[in-house]
């Protein structure tokens, strides 16, 4: 079995069961392989969690990079594309991004490597949002990016607990509303 396949399976388990329940023993049982095989790559549970989040972060970074380079989409479509992907994944009972929120809660010490990895992913999401808002010439792109990230993180937090698809639609609508308000402010309609 390939390392990436193991990490994909571990990510799925983490999304379904959470940080507290997933262990090397559980993963080995799910994959029907000896735990010692996993321990060759991940000596303990924390090493597995770190590697899963790093791997997932690389997947998200790659998706964002591809989206930024997609010339068929305008900046607003690129900003809202995350909700389409989130919708598709939730329909498959996958919850990308939720693990970063959970990691910061599960490892609250800001100097912990897993917390730092999750925090870097949140910062990358903010930078992506802000960059696109600058391209849109949004009024106060820093504040609007903070608002949009708060909506996204709220959606991810709620998905972590409730797993309800409708939350993605609500978050997307809020993000659209924030973009419209920003455009109105930029054009002087809210002065």
C-alpha cells in the first residue's frame, strides 16, 4: 500500500471520527495491515496526525495555486469556488479544512508543531482571500478578507460538529453578501 493511500485513509478517519479516537491501532485495523508496518513511517499517533495535516495542507495549497492560475475564472468566482468544492466534498462525507480548525483546538499550545501547521494553513487561506480581494479592488481588502475567513472558519467549525450540508450554502451566501457590501462601499453606495 502506498504512503499516500494510507494518509488518505487516515484523513478520512480523522474527518469522520476526530482527533481523539483515531490511533495507529485503529488505522492498522481499518487497512488490515500490521501496526508495525505503520510504525515504520509514523512512530506514534502524533507523528501520524502531523503528517496527515501536512499532506492535507499540501493538497489544499495545490488546489489554491491551480485556482489562482485558472484564467477562465474571475477573482470573485475564485473566492467562492471553495464553497463549491466544500459542497462536493461534504456530499461525499468528507470535510476538508475542518481538520485544521480541530487541530488548533486539540493542540491549543501555539508552539506545538501541529498547531503551527494548522495555523499556517489558516494564514495561507487568508492570504489567498486577500490577494483576490485586492484584484477585485475591494474596499478595505484586509477587513473584508478577515470577514470572509471568519465566515469560512465558522462554517468549518459547524461542519466539524454537525456535518450538515446546508451550512455550506449559508456560508456561501454570507460570503456573497460580504462581497456585495464591499462593492457598494467601494462605489459610495453606503456612505
